[in-house]
C-alpha cells in the first residue's frame, strides 16, 4: 500500500470514529514520511479529541512547519490554545487562519471570540460580520453579535441576532437564555419566563438559567414550582449543574457555607485570570488617603439613598474620594447631589474593564470600595485586575464575594458574628453598625390621606415595602393568619407588576382572606413614599432575604419593624438595624414568635404606642441614625487598613503584612507563565512557596509547569498538595485529572474531573470525564459526559466526534 492510500485508510478509520486504529495508521505514515503534514495534523486532531492538548499543539505546529499556510490547522491550533487559556497565542493562530483562507468562516468567528475576550469589541464585531458575509445563517456568529450588542445595552439589535441564531438552531440554549435576560430587564416578565423555560427544556440542569427563571417567577409571586426550584438551586452542586447566579441564590439559601460555595464558583465562572493584573502601587506617602467608590447605582437607588451623606461627610483633610460610575448617565436629583459630593466623578460605563482598572490605578487610589458586588451591573473583572492595594466589599451585595482579590467586607457583630469568618473570603471588619444612613433624607411635610392611598379609614395597617421577589409562600401564609387574627386589618405592599397583584390576590383568597384586604402602593418619589409610610402601623420583614434600605427608611420615619433573624448576613440585616436603633426586642427567634408579635402589636395599641415612642426617642442617640458617627467609624476602619498596607510595604518580610505583596508577585508570575516564559515563572512560583509554603495557587501552577516539562509524578504531588489546602480549586482538580489520565490512571482521573465539575461545571471538564469513560470502555457513560459538554458548548467539536466514536464501539 502506497503512502497516500495508507493515509486515506487512516482517514477512513478516523471518520468511523475508530480513534486508536486511525492513530496507529497515521503513525505508520509518519514512520515512512515524518514530514507528512496531513498525517501530523490528523494525529493532532485525535490527541485533541482524546484530551491531550499539549501533544495536539506540538503536532499542529509540526504540520505547519511543513505547510505554513494551511488555514484549518491554524484554526484548530487556535481552538486548542484557547481551551488552555493561552489567548494571546490563540489570537495569533486565528489571525494566521483567516489570512491563509479569507473564506474560513469558523476562523473568523473564533477570531472574533478571542478579540472579545481582550475587550476589543469593535474588532470582534467586524470579524463576526465578516463570518456572516460568508455564511449569513451561521448560528454562532449571529449569537456572538447578539452578545456584542447586549454588552452595549443595544437590546433591540441584540434580539435580532439572537433570533437569527435560533432560525438556524432552534435549540440554541445560550441565545434563548440571553433573550430571557433581555426581556427580564425590560420587565416583560412572562416573555422572559417563556424563554428561560424553553432553554431549560434543552438543558434542564443549568442552575444559572434556572436562577434567572426563579427571579422572574418571584417577581410575579408565581409560586407553583417554588419548592421544586428551591431544592434544585440549593442542591446545584450535587448534580454537577452549572452554578446559580450568586445574588439570586441569597433568596433561596440561609446557609452561609452554601452561599460561600456558590459565590466562589460564580466568581470563577465570570472571572478569567488570564489577563495581566495591574498590581497598582500608589504613593505610600500621599498626604490624603485616596478612596474610589465603584457602583452601577449612582442614581435614584437604595444604595445611593443610604450613602449620599457619607460622601459629603468625609474629612477632606484626610480623604480624597472618587466615584467610578458604571451605570448610564442621568440627570436625576440624586445624581446631581452625588456629582457635587465627590472630589472626582468618572462616567465609566463606556469603558472596558481594563480601562476602568487603569483609570483607578493611574489615579493613585489606595482603597476601592465596591458597592455593587454580584448585583445587577457588576464589574467584578475590574477588581480582579487589582487596580488598588486595598479592595472592599460593602453594602450592595450582602454576602461574601467568594473572590481572593477582595480583601475586606464591612459588617457588624450582629449581622456577621466573628465565628462566621470561615464563610467569608474577605476579612471581616466590624463596625458598630454596618449600615450607613442619610440624616438629610427627609419625608415630604404633607402626609397623604388614607383614602388617596386606598387604605381604610379604620383598621390596623401592616406593610412591607420590600421588592415582592423577597416574599415567600411560608411568609405570606403567616401574614394571612395575621390578617385573620386582626379584624379589619390590611396588608400594604409595593405594586411591582400586574402578575404579582393577580397572584397574591388569588393566594389570599385560598387562605380565606378577602383579596381587597391587600392594598398595592405604586412607586412614587422617595420623599412622598416616606411620608405615606406614616399611615402604616407595623412593617413586616421578609425572610430569608431581609429588608435593607426599606427597613432603614421605615425606622427613620418612626415605623416599627419586626423580623426573625436567620443564619446568614442577608437574613440578619434587619436584626442588625433594630439593634442599632435600640429595639432588639423586635428581632425574635422563631417564625412563631414573629407571628405572635405581629398580632400582639396590632391587638395591644398601648404596646405599639410605647414601641413607637421608644423608636422616636432613640433617633437622637442610636447609632443607626448618627451619620457623622458612622463616618468617623468608617474612616477609622479605612485608616487602619491603609496603616496595615503601609507596614506591608515597609516590612515585606512580615508574614501578616506580606499577603498583598505575595498576591502581586503571584499575578506577575502568572502573566510570565502565560507568555511562555516557563523558566522565569518557575523561579517565581518557587520564591512564593519559600515565603508561603501553603499557597495553593502557587503549588497548583508550579504543578502545571512540571506537567509541561513532563515531570508528571511531581505535578500530581503538587496538585494533591494544593487541593488539600483549597479543595475548591477547580483548575487543580481538572489538571490533576489530565495528569492522571496521561499515565493511564483513568479511574483516579475520572474522580478528579468529577470534583472539578462539582466546583464549576464546564464543557472541558465534562469532556475530560467523558474521555476517562471512553478509555475505560464505558461508552454509555462517556456519551453522557460528552452530551453535557455539548449542552454547555454546542460547538465542542471533539465531544461531537467522540460521541460518534462511542456509538461505533457500541455497534461492534
């Protein structure tokens, strides 16, 4: 058999998905002609299919050394490099691919994806448009253009491209999910639910999409699937599902350990550490501490209502404060007030994450205070670039961020007791009261009439002005029992949407309560809203996600709040406020006590009168209402943080103060590693481990270098060491699996990939687990994992090929 016939025999076997037989045939070709470009390329494809990316890259490069202008090889090289997070090299490979073949639609689409990763949005858009010029119905290029326009908040254009993707591929999971997100932002909640439900039919285990659906259903108070959704979200990690939205998860779980696990995985899912960190080092002897506040909500928003006076009260002899505004510009009275309150106000919504980080670093900022966290509009990738030596999580997100690059979280001893430190990746900093308030915030002098608010002239008025998504069936049942126990009482709620009104009225009727006893208050400007709260008698808190700003508003106007604190920060907010307001007796231990107290205060007017009088008296002295004292305590905490940082700069050998320097050193070393400077990176990891032998990240990455050098046994030992220190280190589990698989330990490798999937499921870890089953001849199990990889990434070519190979083996 001549050489080309032998090669074609290998191709035929490859097409039949007989990978080992095909590889042996290609090897026979290469034994006769080591520079056979096609045999080198196809052998590389098999190695990529079988989860051996390093070997695949070597073979692709050997093929290109023979035929440097083969577009398909450059494209596959780029895909493999991209999967290894080597984005700069992948970019070059895709550029070579489109240069070699200007009609290679896949290469243009892949090039656009990498350009998007580097925040080169206009260039990415041009690549996707070029791909569509070649193939107008290319579903991925249409989808990717939808993402470009979604990121720019050009939602109508984004919708067009997502719908184009669905015309070619009606089961395009990500397009359906993103259409749901757009509709949710537009408050078209029923349409949003329909998109999410359609997406979940395609991928039932996708917790992030399920959490988006859950938010929509809770906004509508549609509770038919409440218990089922709650169980699925709380147990997301037990069934290798994708991680839920961390903010949404707070509404379903009151377990701080579970919240931390979710936050860590969610942060890892949205932050890729392949960019070069800035590791800014502002002036150590600056005359004032420079503080930057980051927020998407410098507008008429609860965070701004609480913090506006804090910015005005800062001691300008000691602090220089800057606003980094992510949200769209607006001319609201609050925005105008804030622009005057800051020394510097930067509109940053149009800037990329890297540009925002560079702006912060170039401004010499010492402290960044993130007021958004994992809530809507988050720009966590800015902080991941380390633009300041001190980074704080405060107020906007009530829980741990699960991020190693956030140093502190501001709390108080009631909201987060010291013994909960293990459940926070940030260092707890206890203030006398964690929540800031605005003493300048005033209610309108004019109190509306009850009739104008649709309230009865007589009868007790319970109220809850929280977002209706915080209401649960259990809590609503308690409220209905309160109405039943207190004749002529009513429940006053926020009017969020028509579906919520209809659903809650139906629920009331099922509890044998006249639906007309539910009164719905439309949203109005804050001064008028505060004034109408004078008509209410008692504010009922929600659980497990407490009232925050709304409870503060109620207490400030003299309206008592009752709550039942739980286990986590988010379920202890109102209890914290009541302690700071001098009314700890209104924070009760059980839901039975909560119900009893709500009824007692309604039935004993004298007790309610005493409680209200105490609240009003306390407003002159209680910590909750003393904005100046809060600012003093807040500044003292910031000053202490800066003092510690100063010590770390002056005394880098001290372990306690060395951590920021070690983090910077690690990030610099990772950057060298990603650029291919293996020798220097290895020295860097060794130096870090000399100073901190239990640094899990350095151990893991030193293991990666050993694996790259072929020292597999040492790599495995380092991976195991890293995992013993940090069992939640996804990459260490995944790379351990790859290393074990490379020496034929497929059972152990499979276990490592399962752990990786528990932490942060993705297409590669599912594909790798599938490869283990394939080598163990467990073809049905392999197919199941490949299908999970494809559910996450429908374009995972190696999983597509390997399913066919498994089916071929099953036929035999």
